[in-house]
C-alpha cells in the first residue's frame, strides 16, 4: 500500500533547481532583469554605507544642482537626494518583500481553502471578487484613509489589494490538482486534509504563484510610490521615491533632478522586475512553456 | 443572450453587496471612534457628538449597515463634512474631467497599442518586433504619474508647448479642454498602450499559428489579407478584453495623474477628502468608481459575442 508513488516534491525540486538556473540565465533579458534586481537589492542593503544621512538638512545649500558633493543634487530643504534615493530603494524593497509575503500568506490560505473545501468556495471567492471589484489604487487609497499614514499601513493596504489576486490563481490550480489521481490516491490512503493540502497540493500549485510573485512585487513598489506621491502613503519624513517625486513636482522648473533621479530608480526597478518576471513566466507557466521553447 | 445578460446582472448583486460592505467598513477601520478621528485632535466633545449624529454613528452597527444599504439603493451617498454638500453633487461636479481624460487616454492607448502589437506579430522575430517590444516593456515599467512629470518637464518647462498644469472646462470651448488634456492623456494612454501592444502581439501570434491561416495562405491569399482580415479579427477577442480592462485601469490611473496636472476631477476630490478625513466623500467616490469598474467588466464580457460568433451564451 505504502509504495504507491506519492510525489516527493523535495527530491524533484533539488534536481530541478540547477536546471532552472541554467534555463533562467540562458535568456539574456531574464539575466539582465536579475542583474538589475541584484543591483537594487545591494543598493538597498548598503544604503547606510553608500549614502549619507537622508534627513540631514543644509538649508544654505538648498536646491543645489548635482555636483561632486551631492551626486544627485539637494532638495528644497537641502537634503542630499542621492542619500534619499538610496534609502528610498531600501523602503521600496522592504515594501515589495513584505507585500509579497503577506499577500501570499493570506492569498494562499484563502485560495487553498476555497479550492479544496467546495462548501467554502462561494463565500471566500465572493469576498475576493468584491475586493477585486475595486481598482487597485483606489482601494489602497481608501484603506490608507482609514488606517492612517505609516509604512506598516502601506504594506497592509497593498497586501489587502493583492491577496485576492493571489487567492484566485491558487484556487484555480487547486481545482485542477485536487482531481488528479495522486491526490485521490493519497486521500484513499487516509492522509488527513491538512497534510494532503500542505504536502501534496500546495507544492504543486506553486509555480503559477511564483510567477505572480514578481508581478506583485512590481505592483507593490509602484503602488507605494503612487500612494506616497499622492501624500496618502508613508509619512513625509520617510525617504520614499514617491515622497521625493511629490516634492520634486513643486520645484520641477528650478530643480528637475528631484524628479529625474527617483524617477529613473523607479523605472529601473520595475523594468528589472518585469524582465525577470517575463523570463520566470516563460519558464514556469505550463500553458506557454511550449511557445517559449518554440521561440528559441 | 437575454437570459445570459440577466444572469450576469444577477451575479453582480453579491459582488455589489461586498463592495458596499467594504466601503461601509472603511470608516470603522480607523483606530478608535470614527467620529473623533474625523473631528480631529482639537475637536470639542460637542463637535464629536454632532458628527456622530450626522453620520448616524450613534446607532448599533447592524442598524448602521442596513441604513447604509437602504441609502445606497436610493442613490443617497450622504453629505460631505467639509464641502457641506451632498456627496453625489460633489461627484457630479468633478466627473467631467475624469471621464474626458479617461476617454482621451483610451483612444491613445488603442490607436498606438493595437497597431504596434499587430505589426510586431506580423514581423515576428525581426528587428521591428524586437524594437517595438523593447519600447513596450519600457512603457509598462514607467508609472503614469512619473511619465506625466517627465512630460511636464520636457514639453511644458523646457519646450513650453503645453500648459504646465490645470484644466479648462468644456464650457470654455472644447479646443482648450483638449489642449489641457493632451499631456495627461498621453501620460496615461502611452503606458496603457504598451500593455495593449503586448497582449495584441501575443494573441496575434497565437492566431497566426492556427490551421485556417495556413489554409488561407495555401489557397493563395496575400499576406495582407491573411494578417489584416483573417487573423486580426480573431486576435481581437483577447485584445478587446484587455482594452476593457484598460478602461477600468485608466479610470483609476486618472485619479493619480490628476494630481500631477492639478486637474479638478474625482482623483483630486478623493485625495483632498483623504487629507481632510471627509469619510462620506471617500466612501462615495470609491463606491462610484467600483460600480463603474464592475459595469465595464460586464460590458467587456458581453462584447465577446460581437467578435466571436462561436461564443454563444446559453
């Protein structure tokens, strides 16, 4: 009885990993995306080393153009824009990682429950549909209005917006996987529900979710910047790309560097994530895997 | 078809209920008593009580919820605390620039995006394709508010071609209105056209692999007829979906871009309301946009029938 071949995700995972790496790095665009992201992560992690104090003001040197002392110039109260952009990278990465983590946790639990327990499906998914009926940024603005400005609240608000999208993807995969014969076999063997879901269903619905991950990350970085730009995101003293842009908007004629540098930082980050995400999707999405290889 | 539409409309009801409930909950998510949050830290006890009465916050929660549904059914969104006017009137006042901006930008998105995607698919794997797709990928990586700021910098500050910001209402002539909306509409529309181009390209590529395309070529049809007549029509189905979704995305994008260009639309209304803690306005605008979003998505689903005779709704 116990010899029935239950999938061992760990063992296949270990063997597949290097092959993934080879496949992932084979396409130059994916590699470029990974390099950009690595660069951003290092800038974010090394912020205290490569940047100065982002809150230090030199009022005498306000709105100074980029120079050797201030690579990206200074803002309206004489703060060093380079330091602020570098610390902004840290914030964006923090928000991105936290939102992906939180929305995956909530979205996966809801998706697994809705997909596996058919009686709960309707209730859970109607709530998710209701949340998805709001445009992302509008719901995020409304949640920020209720929660108040803080970094934690920004993370919570964006995670609430993106959890239903993760839940929907997970549910879709679960619906297919729960009908497969190996799940049926496991159930026949008397495997308890939590074990069945956690060990047999979950690992097999991960790949579409991982693909979602890079896009949720990008969306989180964008949404944080947009919220902070609108003045309803992080508090104004936190160095965020959106906050710098909002200040830069007021001085766009005298100090275009206030808009250009944080702008380039946002673009590069999203561009890197998109390149990487596209590569990941071509690799992991079974529906288009055929196309991807055909193209090569 | 009629039963299908009826069924889809009925299916909207639970979603609409959730949407209404979420908007109701918003005001109660705020830590502490909503009335004192709205009144601000310096308010007197009288002020707090007045707001409590005005918003009906003194009733038990279930009663408040039922009253909220009842008011929504009657189209009553309550009274703005700050503007001292009905929320519906405030929304109607501000809806013109947002709608015009959205329509203008969807036109730009479609006119740029669909041909770019189709060309890219027709000249698949050539330099044209790669260049177009590189631009499109760059396009989806620029947030619309950033593109708006860059446009202001280049076209208004440096070149002086367009006003830096502001909006000219329709009553002062449509030409002026159009001029004031050119930069914001391009900022919104170009970003969206990148997305549309990517989808249009991939659905064209899928269709071009179909057997009827090979059959068309085999019977001697010119490449033009194959691509623009037979393939394009079939590739339009996913493209129409994405155009519909774009429309919905653009309404919310307009909310952000309005801030960049100081356009007095729904976006400015909701942001100002957030900063003043004017919850009835926030709830009203959010609900309004969410319902619009739902109706657009419904319209998109129904439009499939027009493009694909194989789709017959039971």
